[in-house]
C-alpha cells in the first residue's frame, strides 16, 4: 500500500521548492565529493564566529582516541566571561560524510550569546574514509578533554550540555551512551535535534518521505553505508554506531528531542524518546507539524522555525537554571 506523506507546512513548502532546485532530496556515494565542495559555504570564518567581538575564538588540537590523530576543537568563549560558564559541546551534522567544526554553527552561538555560555565544536573524522567507530571515538575524546579542561576555557565542568543536529544528533546520542558505559564525563543534558539514529532505515516515515524534502531514504542509506559498509542493517550493528540499537536507555542525561513531522527521521526520534521514558528517564519531545529536515535553518523567519528555536532555548534555560 502506498504511504501518503504528511503535508509540508505551507510557509515551509514555498522555501523547500526553492531549496530543492539547488539541493536534491537524494544523494548516493558517488555524490559525496561534490556535496562536500558545495557545503563549504556553510563554514563560518573567525569574523563571523566572533559576533563583533562577543566571542574569543580559538582552535586547539587535543589528543584523539588512542592510536589515532589529534582532533581539532573550535572554542568560542564569551569575551566578557569571568569563568564558570555553561558549556555547549557541539557535534556538527552532515550525514556522517560532510562538515567540520565550523559547519552551521550559528544556532549554538545564538544560544551561547543568550546564556553566556562557552561553545566547543568538535572536528571528527568522516565516513567513508573513516568508518565506525572513528567518528564517535573522536567525539568522545573531545568531550573528555573539554570536561578535564573546562575551567581553563572559562567553563563549568558540572554544566556541560552535549548537542548535535542530524548526524550530529545521532553522534550525540551515541556519545551519551558511550560516556555512561565508560563512566566518563557526565553531561547534564543532551540535545538531539532531528537526529540520525537508526541504520535500518525502514520506518514508516522513511518510506513516506522517499524522494521528498531534504535527506530522504536514499540519502540516509548513503550515509549509513558510508559509516558501516556491509554491516548496515545487519543484526550486529552496535549502539555506539546507531543508538536506536541500544537495549538499555536508562541512566542517560536529561534529553531534548525534536523533529519535523514531514521528514525521514520522525519515527526513529519519537521511538527513541518513548524508550527513554520507558527506561525511567527524562525527555522532552517536539514533533513540529509540516517541518522538513533542517527547515529552521533554511527558513529561519517562518513561524514554525521561530517556535522551534524558542522551544530549544527555553529548554536550555530551564536545564541550566536547575
């Protein structure tokens, strides 16, 4: 039976039509080099990152996983900070195959300006050149350094929030599992924004949105195959690669999850939030009606985007006030 997709929000649909002319819904492995070139425009330079002197910008090489190269952390510290500030540990998106620590960082900086927080953005190795577990191990190494050196960069090691969008959301969920199981740093919250969680790529929303919106089922298969190769969809995929595979979601930091109703990741995000509740955890879930993947970045002035941004900031304010 054909699965009818939910409608896009009318205000967003007009934007998506224009975006679709430059950014097709589906990508294959052969498209990765061109995708990387075309996404360079989303990297922010030091001048943009500094927000007119509001932030001091530093890029620091820190130890990577054992036996692996150093990783780069981009540190954006409030210029007027006196120390002890919250830390937002940001993991960029890009389908496991794109991006760097300067990629689409504006939202995290917006939060940091509102909350007088430090942003630490981690650079991790990309698939397919570096399959699992390289990506999550890099992200874990960066968090470990951040927690150990938080005071040095003006932050509070007891108030670290881990956050990511899309594949960065999936890596953030994996990071929460990994640091719990290794008894590593203990973030106080995890923000999983339209997260990429399930390599099986077979939910009703993945099937509904095939060929539609941004990052459809074909693109999702490309990203997961780059990360996992022939293991994608098999029974032995570990939860630190695909968090939806985790059997135990207890003992995790307070979670914020959001997703559009008209995107591939809708059902896996809803299921993950439900399983956190079932494990006795704390999670806030928003499913934004008619939202496509990444809509708030493509259409920041839309009413749905404004509501999305406000909900995220409100959650952070409550979390950090506790």
